[in-house]
C-alpha cells in the first residue's frame, strides 16, 4: 500500500519545489531556498510553509505560471491536480493490500490512500481506528498524503467506535472506496442498490434505518424487488435452521414476505407450485433456496 519508489521521488521533487516557491513568496523561513534546505528545516517550520500553501491554493497557480523549476508539462499537470486536495481530520479505518482506508466525516467518504516511503502502520501504529490529521492529494490516478501526518491517541468508547464504523460502512455503501481525486459520485443507481443492501445488512441496521429504507424505496420503486430478494435471503437462513431442526434435510423452497409459499424436491417443482399459488405480479419477489446443498 505504498507508492512505487520512483513515484515517491517524483512527488518529493515536485512538492519541495512548490514549498520553496511558497517560502520565497511568503518569507516564512528565511534562508531555506532549495528543496534540501526545505526538507532539513525543523518539522514545525516546514509545517508552517506547508499549511500556508494549502490554505491559499492560488499559490499553486502562481507556481505553475512561473515554473521556476523548469518542470515538464506532465509534471506541472500533477502539481495543478493538487488543487483538488482534501485536508483535515480523518479516521484511519483499515490497512488493505492496495491502500489504507481513510474515512472523512466532513465529506462522508472513504478514501483509499497510498503511503510514501514508510507505510502507515509504521507512521501511526497498527491499532485501528486511529484519528489522524493530514492532507490528501491526487497523484497519477491515486491518492497519497503530503508527507506530514499527525496521529492522536484518542480513546473511543464502544458506542463511539460503533457509530464511526457504522458511518464508514454507510459511506462505502453509497460511494465505495474513493481512489482518485477530485471525488465524483458514481452511478446513482448502483449507489442506491448498495445503500439498500447496507440498510438490510443486519437487524440493527434494519431497525436503525427503517424510515430511510422505505423512503429510498418510495423514491425509487424499482428497488422493491431487490428489497424482497435481500429479505428472502435473510429469512432463508432462519428457515434452513428451522427445517433441519424439524428433520428436513433436503428440498427447494420459495420464500415471500417471510413465508414459505412453495416447496419441492427440485427447483423446477418448487417454481411450478409457486406459479400456481403466488399472483403473477409477486412471483419475481420470491426468493428460492435449496436445503441440503
């Protein structure tokens, strides 16, 4: 979950050039006029230049227009993309093979972020979730951080942790994990389907988001079919257990509105019986499952 070494070198080449230019304009650290001198500054002084830069995005435009480091068009394009930064506080939620996942409560999105030279577990520890502050930047189709990250030893109670994880899961259901900036919402149809599945995921979610669930279906009636199919899967798990407890080990069953409406030794037989019993406009809503598979 780290940026390739050659891209890390490129990032620091561009980033330190931008910091040098910013420092020359704002005169925050006199005497630091080269990339090496910028990187050798005490962290507090370097952070002051960095914070001033991200606070005033017009400094990026000035750097591009002047191009004091003689960067190529491609390199200037990377710097220009940094106008789409997302800075502030995040919850670092998980370490995945491809990236670390940051959750932004302000933007209500989960972001897949690549580390630079050191992985995030080394930088902030492995106990998750952890509260961090940093600036996230687009870089060649990925999201990275700007090299400065602060973690805070905040102890979260069980309820607070559950709320954070719940908000994070809802963000993933709505938008997936965002892996490039600027962020844009994907297909609304796909997002609505994922969101409905999230509402139905557990008994706790169904109770907590009951009003939102039905508001979503009311707004988009086509989701009613997905609702019945997903609820059918949930009821099927219960019925499989009950049927086995009754000594029934095999067969095909159709569930509709929490009721078994048809059964048979084969799927075709169960569907034939269901067709005779269930109104035609409700058949697609039935969920068919096999016992003994």
